[in-house]
C-alpha cells in the first residue's frame, strides 16, 4: 500500500507540474522562480482588439461652420531711403487672413482679436463659397477674442461644449484655413490643459489664459478656427502655436469654450466683457515643509475688494472655486472668468493648515459690483475706445481717461495718436467713456476746434488740436 501511494503521489506531482509549465507566461516554482511573467511583445492577434474613433462625423459637421476671415487695412511705411530721411510716409494696403466659427444660425461668428485688429474691411467666406461683409460687435484683448456678425439666416453653426470635461489623451479636431488652405481638418489629442504664457497680459490687466494644448497640426491662418471633440462640439478656439520656425512644431493651443462662451455672451449683450475680480494678488511661495511651490499663495488683498470683505487674509492658499479644485493661476482664472461682477462664489483656502471657506462677492475692474456699459464699442474720429482701470489711473496720476483701443483710419491717426493713448479731456472737459467723447464732439459746431488732452502709457502728457 505504501508503494502504491508513493507512486500515485509522484505521478500527481509530475502531471501538475507538466500542466502548469505548459501554461503561457508561467514559471514553475520548481524552477526556482517565484513570480509569473508576461512577454512585453505586442501579439499580432491583439490588433483585432484595437479600435480608433471615427472622426468623420465631427469633421463633416465642423467644416461647414468654420469660415475664412479676410481682412484689409492700411499701414504707414517709408517707400524709400529718401522718404525715411525726409519723414515722408506712404499708406500701403495690407491683407491678412484667419478663421472664424459660426456660433448661431443668424450669423454671429467668433474669432481671435489679433485676426481682425486694425482692420478696416472684414470679409467672411463660407464653406459654400458665399462671401459676406462682417461687422465687429465687440473685442476683448484680455482673452484675444472678437465677435463678428454677418447678415444671413439658417446658417450651420457649432454649439459650445464643456471644455472642462475633456481629458488629456482625448481625440480632438482642429478646423480652419491654414496658409489659406480653406476647410482644412487635422486631428490630434489633448496634450495638456490650463496652459498659461502671459501673452495676453498688458499694462492694465492680467490676460485670461488657460489654453488647451493639443498636437493637432495648426499653422498661420488657423487662428480663430474651431477645436472640436468627436461629437462635433466646440470646445476651443485655436489661437497660437509655439515654434522656432513659425510653422507647426507639434504643439498648438486653444482658448477653452468655458472662457470663450462667457466672453461672447457679454460682447453680444453688453458690447464689453463683464470681468469679475477676486481682489487679490498671488505669488509662488515655497512651502518650507513640503518644499513645493504654492502658486495660489495670496500676497496682497485689495482694500474694499470682494476677498477683503469676505475676511480672506495674506498667506491664505486658494484651493477651490465653488468646489472645483484649482492648483494653478490659470485654473483659477478659468473658473473666475465664468462669473460676472456681483456674483457670489465659494472660495476654499488653506489657513494654518486648515481648510476654510469664504463667500466672496466679485467686483468689476472699478472695484464695484455694477455692470459695465458697452458704450465704448462705437467708432469716434476713426477710433474705438475702452475703459481705463482705477489702478491705471492711480499709476499715471490721472482722474479721468478713456483709452484708444484701435486707432483705425481717421483723424486721430492723422494726428499721430496710437493705440494705448489715454484721452483725459476734450475741450477741457474730463472724459471717462466713449459716450463722454461723443457728447462733447456732437456739441462742437462744424469747423469748430477740438482740443484733446491725454497721456501715453508711460505717463507723457500730450495735446492735440483738430477741426471738426
């Protein structure tokens, strides 16, 4: 019996070992190894399990909603060396092009501000070859966005999607007119979110930047075009590339829909963006315990601002806006930019290693909760104007002022006035809006004198005179 049992046990061990050693990817403990292994090679049969998204639906939908924007302007230049020596300038026509996205059936189009800036004539060509003259409804230099309007009906259009919901690695399409190649579609993935470069920043305000980075090919002429997801929803406005050559080098950047949609609604409704401010400044400060950089460490609180009234303090580290986590300044900007002055938001912040919550009533650029009226959208003396912030007035030591946003072709440009010049008074009457300027000029008789007082962005005082 003992012999039979011994033989049976030996046979059982042999068969068990034989079976397991024939299993693919297994090393028997009897060989001295203790862990299973798996080959790193890609097995041919796995190809059948790989699937790629069908992008044709999104492409066919978006291509009919993206337009070719052509602009014309006049530029002063010297025709020859003698012209330069004698200060004689010539008006030379310039043409540019870009893209735009139809966002409503009645002809509203979103594009980049840098595409149409300084233009005198804007022409929009649809994918069906029809051509329209476009009117500028409003622009916003802080986000580099502009709203145009053409007169037509029942146009194909794209709806804004949720750019916050897109994930890194998700497929996207860039649609536009690169290098004047109309109706071009390129594909890629989302490479990163909330990129911030500071390119929209100017002396009066912080540029609103939280770019979506993709590897979809974008070149000159794509600016203002659409970035769409696989469902054909507009999730971004293609804006810039980073390149050593000026051509696509693997990275492109788009303004997210969460920012663009709110800006466009404001421009359409008010003619100017209702920009909400928290009333704090930040600095990257190293945490001595974690050795990490705290990017949302509050270094100053604006007196009378929303944060001050909510009892926020210097040293607080902001972590969330309405329970949406924020870790960078770009992410914070993206969240705050969705709101208007007088809106209340819940700000979460760390103080003394504990999380505190604050209800902050957001303010506008002038420090109050009122809606800013868009009377600065009209053209006066060939130029358009924008509001001067309270901070810039303090910096320049002025009590009044309206900034020249786009000097265009007209009497102001003839006088030598350039973009950024601040008109403080006309005929000794202080001005604080384009409406003030228009009212004073309307009261001047034909042929009467118009005296313009103002300062440059550096604070240099200048005086100009002209006849109406």
